[in-house]
């Protein structure tokens, strides 16, 4: 098969899947949005990669700012246009859209429908529900109306796709409410690349470079955006100031900028904010943390599952997460016996859980080992690739009906 994976964010496990599919003999093009600031995987053709594996970054030639909604929408549509052109030019049998902004996904889906190319929607989050919630809070009725537009768009994209790969069975209910045929949905939980994220010693080159090798560290990595609560990290740093615990945030964007401002205003010396680090250093970054942190607001629990939890498990370190109990990430932490989950908004419980763990190295070690063992039994990329191959084969059977070209809104 000729396969194009359009991985908007460029996260590590998506490109690992593309590499694995190429090793199995498929010709694979992995596209990503190069202007998006996010934790990135190994987005280059590496020595030892098969000759039938290609990686390309898509750029618009303009600065991308998530906070400028109208300009952002224009650029996201432009990314979709460029990505569609490159994907279709590859003459694929199947195209996978993952983490795509909806205005970009619309362009990609229309291009596939026009050329009779099978399209798979790799569903990570219900983006439109998040958009309606946050824009409604920010802009009131206007935000609600914009959110409703995106809910209609996302439902059309899902119903028109030949197949949907969802990361959780909790998506079944909202998808059925939108009229999506349950039979074309396959659940493939996310994973972390075990070959790239390995347990590392605390005293490592990255830790020494930043002066954390001999200090207790509570570490947050990854996106820190609207659906998170960066104030929790500030509260933790303030609560732990006299204990010697260092709160380290490796992220970029609005959340870290807010934290940096508050750190300066309040003089919080044990709060450290660093930019995203290269993938080749990620194991050392996670190894530096004695405790790894995650947060997502209660309102976001129904449409988002933080995948950083999976990297934390692979790193073999304990996790303290402020996440609603029904969220899949919370369920995973409990199933793995790899840390503690507290209810969103409970600052005292979050800080208390971190400080308790920081004072108990033996428990940290035990929980971390549990996490790595769980990852090793669940994160087999070969098994994931088989599930994707089966999904592709089901929609590429010669006997299947000709594709129906679905009319989407004009741009």
C-alpha cells in the first residue's frame, strides 16, 4: 500500500507507526505541520530507515500564533491546502488524518474524496467540543455559535470518512449522537515509543546541565494550554518552597508564559520554565524528574485524553495527575498502579500527593517500575501497526462500493 499519514502535531508515536508500516513493506509518507510549536518526534529520515519511508514538514511561510483566532483559522486552512496537495501528489491508496485542525482536515478530506482516495480519521480529541467550550467562555454567544459551526463540521468529517480509528471507546457515545456508523470505528489506544523513551538515571547529562541532578524534582512536560490549569504548578512550587523540591516545566506557549510572569512577580525561586527539548534528550528529561505531573480540567475530560501519561509510564517514573477519574488517562494510571490521581481543582490534594511521594523514594521507585512494566506489556508498535493494516485492508477491498463524494462547506 501507499500510505500518507498527515500528523499535524508531529508527536513521537505517530511517526513511530509510520516507520513501522514502512518496515513492513508499505510506501509511507509522513507529513507534519512544521510551524506548530509542540513536542516533536523523530521527524526526519534516519540512518537505517527503509528507503520507502519519507518525512516532510509543511510550512506556510507565516508565524503561527494559536491566540489569534481569525489568523489562526486562515493559516490552518492554508496548512490543509498544502498538506492535501502533497498527500494527493504522492498517489496514495489511503490517507490518515491525525491531530488535524478542523479547517485543515476539511481540505484534506475534500481532496481525498475528489480523487477517490480512502480517508481514515485518527480521532484523538473531539476538537469541536473543546472549541465550543473555550470560545463560549471567552466570547459568549458568538463563541458558542462558532463552536456549533465546528461541531457540524467535525460531525460531517467523521460521518464521511471511510474509517475512524478512535483512541478510546468513550468516543462511541458522542459519535453515535452525530450519526456515525459504529461499524466503521475501531478503537486503538495511544501508546508511547518504547525504543525512544527509556528509563534514565536521574544523574544524567541533561540534569547536570540544568543543575537538577542532585535535587528532588517534580516535572511537567508537554503542551500547557487552555484545557490545562498552569496555576496548579505555581501552587505546588509555592507549597514546596521550603522542602527543596524543584518544580520544572518543559513547555512553550501561553501557559508557560503566564507561569514565567507569575514566577517573576512572586519571586518563586523553585519554579523553572524551559522550552521543549529535542526528542533525543527526552528520556533524560523525564529521568530527571522524581515525580512526573499531569493536569487537565474537568470540563475537558470528555473530549481530551492527555497522551503525556503514556510517555511517563514508559519513562518508569511515578505520576501525580489532576484529572477527572472517568478520563482514560486516570484509568490508565490506576490500572498500572503507577501513581496517584486527584480531582481537578483540588489544590491541597495535588500538592499533598506530590510532597508525600517526594518524601518516599522507595514508593517512587515501586510506582515507576509498575509504570514501565505496564508500558512494556501494552505499547507494542507492531501490534498497533497490525490494527491499522487491518483497518486499511477493510476499506480497500476490491469489492467495496465506489466512494461517495461528500459535499462539505465551501471554504
